[in-house]
């Protein structure tokens, strides 16, 4: 009987120790993270402007974003991280027709592709743990690669068909970003997170080509440069892998 009681006490104590160990490990701070996310991209400022009177207008609509990032704390709550993001935003072709209607008073149709953006940025972040939650604040800088979409307009004036087409163009520029992440621990190595990030850049497309034709006239082509401010807010959510124990307790 005594032996059974001792075994029972041992199992009870062992279970409590295991639960305590699991609790400590689940709450133990981690130095590093690696995450992947998906969400929406919201153009802001001139990038979202639909005004035909605005030469800087990007006419970008709400789109989709995917991003991945990795970071490691190096001194206290301060760490270094790198972040990659890719976004797609459809261009609103209807905005291109405003001036045509006013100038010619005729009917035109317009088509446009997508803005394709990718950023690679790095910089410091500050991590603030609050029980099972962690709040990360970051300031980043790096490079943005942008593809300006191809556009086309077609119509007629006095029964003469008219077409204007602009090719897509690729350019790169310095980009800056800030962001906030709220992360919730699921266990020792995984967490769910929600992110909001703001990115900004000024991109010059120097090899844009526009061709125009009317009736049986020979097509005319012109090459020009165009500067576009690009700014957007991305809201995303995803899964995080945590690694690197802050303190070894076992």
C-alpha cells in the first residue's frame, strides 16, 4: 500500500513538473523569427489618385500582397531584420479617358495592366513581449522594383479610327518602410501574427514608349521619362516560426 501511495505521489509531482516546464517553455522569449504572410495592398497618395489632371497619378486599385521576413534580436529588445514583399495592383483604366472625353467629345475604350511591385528592405526592429503576445515595431530601407503597366486607348473621330498604346516599363529605386506586428504564441516554436506596413518610393521610368495611329496614317512613336511616387499600406496575416532561446532554463 505504501508503495502504491509513493508511486501515486511521484506521478502527481512528475505531472506538475512537466506542466510547469511546458508553461515556462511556452512563455520563454525567443531571439529569432521567420514568417510568411498574405493580405491586401492599399495604394495611398498619388499612387491611388485617379485624376487625369494629376501627372503623378498612379491610378492603382486595391490589390494583393505576399511577404516574408526574418529577424534576430542582438541587444536586449533590439534586433535586425530583412523583409521581402511582392504586390499586385490593377490600374484603373477609366481614369485615362477623362481628358479624351473633354477634348474630343467622342467615345473611347481603355485597357490597362497591373502594377507589379517588389521590395527588399532591411533595418532595426524593437520587440516588446506582453505575456503570450509580442509587439514588433520596425523601420526599414532598401530597394523597390516596379513594373509600370502597359495601357491602350482606342476610339474614333469623324469615322477615323484612333489608337494610342504605351508599353510597360521596369525601374528600380530606393524604398523606405515602417511597420507594426502583433504576434500571438501558439506554443514553443510557432505563433500567429497580424502585420501592417507602409512603404514609399519615387520611381523614374526612363524608357516608356507611346505609339499612336489614326486611319491609314503611319504609326508615330515617342519615348519619354515619367516619375511616379509609389506608396501603399499592406495589411497581412500569417504564421511565424520562432527559434533561439533567450535564456536556457533546462
